[in-house]
């Protein structure tokens, strides 16, 4: 039986190949190189200053190329990237055989969260150039990415009190045993060691307790201090970060992201403000799930002039009427008369007084004396003295307007999940990026998330346009950019032209001619 035979490893090659010859003309590493080459790295915030003392440092562009390549190929670890630089032919070409160590690689990601976010904005800029951003329909949501902090190393006041009570019980137990021990010196030494150990643990928890009081935070994490214990789905909890994203509906491309350690309730206003700036207008509709249903956020959206459609949450059990037909959502509000009409047809009014709320904004109370003799009272309220009272928040007019939009456009709202969950499905399910690789601060987590979404946007653009078409058209895009580094941009463009033409040229002689043409023009520039 015959098998396909490989070449002899000691065989001398007739034609010597350069490293560039080993990379296919339509290989995506050429696109990564072209993308990074057009960036004005200093303007984006990368440190381009070279110290006079010590050895030379690596160029930020080379390290950025390394990270983009790594994340596109599901490699995030700095040690894994270091290893790939030594054995991966594509990276040898991309970095021109540079081999940075893992500390240099990790420090670059750690030190450049803001610059990395600006690089992400450049991917959005490229998408806009290729008309991949519609700017008419957006969807927003948050997803939890696990932090480098276990649940065991996350504490709130209740957990600290529980540990302190356990320690007190243990200390009492050991002290009593020590008082009753009269002859065994070894046992006494063991008990004293245990008492010392428990006192050290007690001191540790008192420090955590003091930190919570000083900062006013509800919880503290010891490995990654800014991560928080959150509900990820259903009743499953993890210590994580909440990544807010805004996704354009045309091709499911994220146009913005922000890493937070809070839930979704207060995120919509800030993300919409940024979206208006990114898109350049407010003539779009934004879709969100019920976690964003907050009156103050509706007010921000209204002030921006943006139409939002947020899912209407169910009435909490403690706020439901004995008969669901009399729940608060069935009371009709008349904005002109500033009154409510109940399902039984009675009109509820207010005395005009505004009350201060512990949470949320100010509110008014609406009631009617007709409740006393109403035949439907038992269905409407379980209150024995007062009748039914409706709490009306200052932002209620925006809540009512949102309800009308959702009910008038049910098909449009159903698109939300397909738009915003598309990136999450790729990033978390297909790529396995469901955790943060960095720790210590939100800024470092933001750098990791930024590189993830840069890789996603580039992968999405490549999949939509095709690598060959994209590389050919990207030449025009680069030529339109205003930049000081004309030599780099021109050389990059010539490389793309050569690669694009090579798609239909198979003659080795012509290939050499093109490479010669490239080198001559690069020198001439």
C-alpha cells in the first residue's frame, strides 16, 4: 500500500526561499501587518519615547501585531505567545523574527488599556469605511466574564461576620481545652499554636471589615480587588466583571464596549451617550433587555433624542394585586390630566406633593376615595385601612412612552437577542473567552476585553468582505488616511498590491519580478 511521502529533512533545496515566500499572499497576517502599519500609534496613546540608557526596547507596533494575531488565533497567555514567537512561521514573518519574552508581552497589555481601546475604535472606523455600520438600529447588553478571583476570596459584611463568629467559637473552645489541660505539654503547645492561628485569621477579617467601612463598598475581593460577585445566569453566581457592549444591527459589529463591576440597571444612559458620539447622530433605535428598565436611564435617552425599546419587566410578587387584572400596569395614565384610571373605571389623583425616595428619583402618590365603597376592592388591594395607592415617579412619562414603543413594534424588539448575542456567542462559546486573563484592576481587564473585541471585529470584517477583496480595497483606505508616516503607509500599500496581484499569478518568475518592483519602490519612497 502506497502512502504520500514527505521530503527528506536533509534535502538541499534548489531554490532558496525567503521568509516572505513562506507566507501565502492571502494570509491574514498580511492584513494584520497592514492594519497596524496605518495606525498613528503615538496619537493613540502608546509610549513611543525611547530612553537613552539601557538596551533598546520593542516597538509598540510589533507587540500590538503579536497580540492581535494571538487573540485572532485564541492565544492570550503571554507565555504561550512567547513560545509561538519561536516556532510559528507566521509570527516570525509578522514580527520579523523578534522574540520578546513573556514579561515584555504581559507588561504591554497591562500598560496600554486606553491605547488599546483607541485601536478598537480604529476597527470601527475601518468598518465604517467599508459601509459595514448601518447606524439605524443598535442593541446593547452586558455579559459577565469571570475574574481571576475565586468565590472563596470574595467577602461581604455577612460573610465576614460569619467567619468572625466561627473564629470566636473556636477560640472559646481552645481556651477552655487549654485551661483543662494539666499535664501534656505537647497538647498545650498545639492548643497555643491553634489559638495564635485563629487570632491571625481574626485580624485578617477585621482588616477586610475596616476596608469595607472605609470605602463604603458592599463587597471586597482579595485577588482582584475591583471584581465583584455577580449573578451570571439564573441563580448561578461568579466573581466577575460586567462587559457592556453596543452592537450595530447591520453586520452585528460592536461599536463600543465598557468594562464595569456593576449590574445593568444604570448602564444604558452612558452607553447611549457614547453611541451618539460614535455614530454621529441620534436618529437610531436602541434595543435593551429588562435589566435596563430604569426611569432615570429613560430620561437620559429622552434628553439625547434617542428612541429606546426596553423589555417590560414583570410586576414583582410583593407588588401584585390579589387579582392580576388589577396590577399597576393595567392602570392607564393620562398625561394631560395627570391622573390614573383603574380597571374599574375610577380616577386616581394626587395632592401634588413630591416625596423623597431612598432609591431612585422623587415620586407622587395617587389615590381615590372611591376605593372605600368599590365592589372590586378585594381584587385590587389587600390594604384594610387605605385604598389602592399608585406610586408615580418623575420619569414615569418616559416609562410609559417606552411601553408604547415596545407594544407597537414587537417584531423589531425580537431582533435584539440575534444582534447583541452574536458577538457573545462567538467570543465565549466558539473562542472560549469566558474569563479575564488579567487581574488587579478594571483598567487591566479593559485591555484584555479590548483585544478580544478588536480580534472579533477584524475577524467579522474578514468574513464579510473576504481576505483578498479586503486587502485590495484596504490600499485605498490607507491612502486616504492622514498620517505622518508616509513611507510606512506607501510600502504597506505596495505589499498589498503585490499580494493582491499574486492571486492570479502562478509563475515563479513573475513573483520575483513583483518582489523586485516592491523593493525598488519602497527605497524610492
